């Protein structure tokens, strides 16, 4: 059987692993290196930095230092730096320190900002939800004027 997971090195000299689009992994993944997922993972993912391709799926929790998500994630996410791309669909609670959601990116779940100790901040979920709702209403009004 041919191994379809590749390991290489990035421009910074650190190693990375790639899970190709035609690979499905059933089980948890723990990596001390950067990880690029284009395939399907059914299990939890833990690594330093994660890049998820637009056609990929993760069914399980994600715990990373930083992530750029472009595919589907069905599970909770914990990341210091998180980018949810326009093609991403996240179903689950998200804990983050820095969050960017591109226009079109979808999150179905609660958002929790982490404090300096990695614990959820004291800001209530109601306040965060109100801010998100206000942004959505403003976008709808802009669409009506166009």
C-alpha cells in the first residue's frame, strides 16, 4: 500500500506533514509539527499550526496554536490564532485568542475568547452574540441598498 501522507520542510526550516485529498484517517492525530489537511479526519487533531484545505473535513476536536480553516469542521476548536476562511463551515464551539472570520465563513456554535491564561474570558456570551448579530444586520441593510 502506498503511503499518501507526505512530510517536508517549510521555508522556515520547520517540518510539516500533509494529509492528501484522497486520504481518510479514522483516529486522533497528534503532531509536534505543522499539519496541512486536504483529506478527511475522523478524530481529534492536535498540532502546532494547522492549514485545512477547502475540500477537507475534520470530524472531531481541534486544538492548535494557530489554524487557517477552509473546509468543514464538526467539533470544538481551541486556537490562539484562528482564521476561518470564506469556504469554511464550522459546527461546534470555538475558543480563541485572535479570531478572523472572512466574509462567507460560517460558524454554528458559541464563540469564547481566551484570556492570557488560556481560559475563557469573563465577557458574557450574550454580549458577544449581540455584537455578531449587529454586524449581520448591518450587512443585510447594505445588501438592500445595493
